[in-house]
C-alpha cells in the first residue's frame, strides 16, 4: 500500500485547475494526432516522442495469462491511446531536430497534473529511456519502473516481457545493428 501511495504521489507533478485549451507554451496532444508507437506520434506534419519514455517495441511479444502470444508494442500503444483519449493531455516541446521533437506532456486527473510518461511507466506499459551509457535519462522514471516491476503491474505481470533497452542494446552490438 505504501509503495502504491508513493507511486500515486510521484505521478502528481503539481495541483492544477481545469484546462479548456492548452496553456501558453503547450499544445494539445489530441489535435490531428496519429499514434505510431506507445511513445511516438505525428501531429500537424510533425513527429513527436515522449521524453524519457521507451515503449515496448512493436514485433516483440509476451505470453498472456491464457498462453497466447501478444505484441508488446501494441499493448504500449493501446494504453497510450487510452490515456490520451481519457485525459486529453497537453504537451511542451523540450528538445529535438528537424525530424523529431521530444515533448513532455501532462494530463489533469482528479485536479492534479500528472506526467503522461510517468503514467505509462508507473502502470507498467512503458520503460525509462536510457542514455548511451545505460543510465536513465530521467531517474524518477527508473524508480517508477522498478516500482511497477516489483508490483507486477501492466506488462510486468508476464514472465517473458523483455525490456526494450536490452533488446536495443543487443541489436546495436550486432553487425548491421539498429535500423
């Protein structure tokens, strides 16, 4: 119970009030959005990715409780879609290039501003992104990931779920490496 309260507390960024339109410096996640993965989307001709979040990779699988193989990336994508639909988050660009903009997003839930990436990770459908040295880009996400893993929330309830950072690291070491 204590860990669950800690996870809920860590989700809350700051108390807020109702948002009718995105505040200055932010943009609505929902306007013209096409989800690509559980961490990346296209909107108004631009490609965005949630900063610090690594979704499950499409094409990787896990075995559900009924013994069926399921696409892990599709599970992350479905949860992101549900969060976006239910909470209508707003986002702010934090870094990027011509082809990709990293963004942080928050949603108002119960009068509190919740970090969308933290929601994905805490519920077990996303992972903390790692830098080239294998360190978390945002340490709070790594803590939330560990809490979800220990509580066996989301994808962590399945014994064969594979952490995408491990898969990406293996692919990078192979000749021909990452696409």
